[in-house]
C-alpha cells in the first residue's frame, strides 16, 4: 500500500478547495441576485409609503389652507369695516368720498346707435332702421289712422295671429285686448306683449333724459335670447311712430329663465349728429311692428321740474306676497320710519291679507302710502326671482325720481338707523361734511342681525309688541358692504337699482360706504339658514332703539287703537299676554 506523499496531499486539498470555492461563488451569485430583488421590493414598498405620506400631507395642507381662508374672511372681512371716516379717533383723518367705484357703466347711445332718423316734418314722421344689410322703413302720416309700411330689403313678415291660442291658454284669458289711438293708457299694471316666443310683460314707462333721451320701459322677459321688440309711440294728435326697442336685462337675476328688464325706446338718434324725436304721451311694446298693440303705457316724468326735487326721504318695499297679513309689523315699520324722517312709502301688492289691506288703505287716505298692484304671471323663484322684485325696485326709483331725492330700498324687517345722530336728515347733513355730496350716488349701510330667537329685552315686558324694542341683542360682527347691506339711493344719479347695492350710476357718481359707528342696518329676522344655530354667534346688547321708545310707543298705540276700530282687528293670544289694545 502506497502512502501518499505530502505533496500529493496538498494537491488534493487544493483541488477540494477550488471545488468548494466554485460552489460558493455560484451560490454567492444566486444570493446576490436574491438580495437585489429583496432590496428592490423593499425600496418600492418604501416609495409607496412615502407617496402615501406625501399625499396625506398634501390633503392636510389643503384643508389647513381652506380653514385659514375661511378664518381670514371671517375675521377681516365680515367685521366692523370702516371706510376712512374719522370717528372717535379710531380712523385717520383722510376720508374717501367715494367708497365704491361704480361696477358697470352703460352708454344709452349704444342702445340706439343703429337707428337713424330719415325725415321729421310737421305732417309726417318716418324712421329708417339699419340692421346689417337689411333696411326697413316705416312711415306714418299725421292725418291717417293706420300704419303704412314700405319695406326695402327683406320683407317684414307679420307674426300677427301666430300662437294666439297658446298665449290665451298660457295667461288664462278668453280674448285679447287691443289698444288703439282712442284707448286709455295705463300705468303701474302688468300688461302682456303678445306674439313673442316666450312670456313678455311691461309695467310702466318713464321719460329719462339724463344719458341720452329715451323712454325707459320697466318689463320682464326671458333672460337669454329675448325676442326683438318695437316701440310704438302715441301722440295726442292721433299720430304714431314705430322704432326699434333695445332690451337690457336687469342684473341680479340668479340665472333664472326670466328677468326684470329695461326696454329703451330712443328719442335722440346718434347718427350724423343728434336728431330729436318728440316724446310721446304713451308707448306700446310690440313684437310685430305691423300688428296691433296689446299694451299701452302712459309715459311718466314728462313734465317735471328737476329743480323742485325735495331733499326728503321715501321708502320702497319689494312686492308683498303669500297673503302677507302681519299688522303689527306694518304699523311699526311705518311709524318708526316716520320718526326717523321718512315722508312717503311705496308698496307693491302681490297678495296681502284683509287686515293689512285695510290698514294700508287708511295710510293711503292720509297721502302717506302708495300701493301698486303687482300681478306678474311668471312663477316666483322657479322662473323669476321673488315676484320680479328688481322690476319693482327700479319702477319705484323712476316713479319718485323727481319727487324725493333719497329713497331707502329696504324690507319690512329692516331699518336704517343712525347711531351718531337721531334722524336720517341729520345723518345726511353729517355725511355731507365728510364727503363731496356731488359725487354720492348711493349711501350703503352694513347689515347686523337681531335674531328673533334671542330672548326679549327684560325692560320690554310691559311695552306693546314692538320688535325693535323687544330685540336688543344683535350679532357682534357686521356683514361687509354689498353683502346683506342696504342703501339709500340718491335718485337723480342712479340708473339701475339692485337689492343690496346700486348696479349702475351716472358717470362720476358712486357709493358712499358708511362706517357702522355712524349708522347701520338693523335686521330683525329668524336665522337666515333655518334652525337655531345662529343663536351661538357672538352677540352684544344694542339699545339704540330706546332713544325712540316714548315717541314710538305713543304713535303705535294711538294708530293701533284707531285702526283696530276701523278694521276690526283682533290681537292674538300671545299679543294679549303682553299688551292689550285700548
């Protein structure tokens, strides 16, 4: 038996080592690959976790940003805004005379710029209208009784009789009333414009010569793509004249199907200089220039002396509806505003109860109140905003433009109350010392809620049911101007009135924003969003109305005793527990 030498043993050992080293290298490569796979999976998982964390951080930041924006709006905007008036050393001495630049400006020239007078002689009136390449010519001889039309270009196709049955059914009428030269014109009454593709109504007409002479008709029509209309002028010598009318939708319509509108009928044609048309006694709005008129409005403000406009105050209230019959509120509203300096009230009657109707008629007999009918055949809130309230506000504006210089556009639960003075005339005199009165087109007052859910003032237990004396707790924060605010319109300078602010002024006029230390709007109502959550808002006690307590209680008691006898009023059990008539 041969014994291996040491050299041979070393050789075998080396080969074995090489063999095991090769096996180790193979497994090391496999382990390294597995390690790389594991590392890649771990890295991908970590990236997913990182992405989720980043997304969570993003959402948290967005939420915090929204919260900060809400907080900033609440703290800095819905707060006691001052607009530069020096009061109690709280503000700089500089005073901005116009706190609000007019939002919109409309040139009436643009409404009638496409029209051109062809001839105007004693025995003949004729007008030529140009629209693109089409030219229409209408002539009316003074001594004739019917309209004659000569057409060049496209033929004017009369739509008389089209959809007649639909119109009658739509309005619940059995027959159509036509107006002629001998028919009496109306004012303050909704009348239809027949033969349009949609509902179209007109209410009143006013002569307006402040920005280019026009007849401004208050109406209601489709918000978008309203049908074209014509203005038919009626003169006292039985002559007539037909012109294109321009429709301007009154803003703040909430994008509902129908809106209040102006129909501008021109009296000055801007073509080759100014060429006048004499203002008519009445006007009809027509969809068919060759058809019969289904409305005829008396033109108001023709013979007015603008120099005799009184520096006095009137109130305009939007249409009363839902058989409104709150006797106490009406009497308190009228009597308190009289104390504040208001001389006249205008209300629009959509539907009111018998008690309020009787009371208002007593005020009408005193010359203090004017009630106008408001039967607009368009569905409120579904087709048009709140009984077409913007038509009523602008009708009231133009109706009293040359009778009362200052008109308060407020509701029956709102009062513009001076806090640095005791009456509206005193307030105006004070404001005119701080701003240039020639530039003020409206005076805006911030809103503060006196929620009815808050407890009554303890000292009002023995008083009549007067909400302005019962509710002395108000919300601490004020809404900014243009949000819930109300205003006093300086009537000669306003073109288009809105609910919370004026939409359009004459050039160079604007809104004066009044600081709440001087005056603000007292608004007495339940929580605006329903429920009782509003009572959690921070509140303070405001007894400014108690300055008028004795005068108001006396006026209210005297009038209610008198009216209760005439109108046979009965107090509710709740009212009897607090106060009994007579």
